[in-house]
C-alpha cells in the first residue's frame, strides 16, 4: 500500500482486518503513531518515494508483492506545483511500470471525485462514472488524476494489465 495518509491508513487497516498476512506500507515520511492509531501494528513499513522506480522494484521483489493499492499523492494544498505534478504523475507511472515489469497481479489506484462537474448541475442520485468531467484550471490535483485515469487505460489496452481506479469522495482527517 503506497501512502500512509487518511486513505492509505484505512487501506492498511482493511487489509489487516481481511486477514492479509503480509501488509507492507510505503511512504516517504510516515507518521507511525498515526498509522498505528488506526491500523494497529500488524504491518511492515518501507520508507521511500514512489518516484524512485528501482526502489519500488526492489520492494516488490524483496517482499513478493502480488497486489498494490496506490494511495500516495502530493495533495493540492502543497505549495510547489512541480512537485505535485511530478510525484502524482511520474510516481504513479512508476507504480504501473514496476507492476508491469514484475508481473504484479493487480494495481488499485485511487482517483478523486473532484474530476466531476458539479458546478453546472447537481446529481439527484449517486454519481455514475459517465457523469461529465470539469477540472478547474487551478485544480492541479484533479488534473493529475484525470491524466492518470487516461494512462490507466493505456496500460490496460497496451499491456493487458489489471488496473482499477476508484474515484473517492471527499475524505476527512488529519491529512
């Protein structure tokens, strides 16, 4: 599981509760106290960045990783546009490349509901995947997620990979 923010920690907790025996979390600057307050201690922590492809591959091989849940991002509020774009796009592409090269069975990648157009109309029921998109020019985070959803399609069609993306609604918490 990449990223140990609000979504990543919940993924760690869920995997442990479902009986996954060897949960590995990767984060560049993890907060162990936060992780353990939600997920407990039955996971292993790897420190590192998703923009480091050789490190990702080393972790996958060393730990026999067969599935990846990718939640790591630089959030919109981070002040450096370049870091947000580089980490969110190239870091995620590194996840896909490592998975492709090492034949990881499945990658689950977190996207965002902020890709949807809610300014022109509001839904009366749950939003379907086909709901119109409208990323504001200033929303770098959502822009990277829209781009990554297209790259996911590229990896699926070109390499036959099993990659799924979830557009998560607003999350709440310290992250």
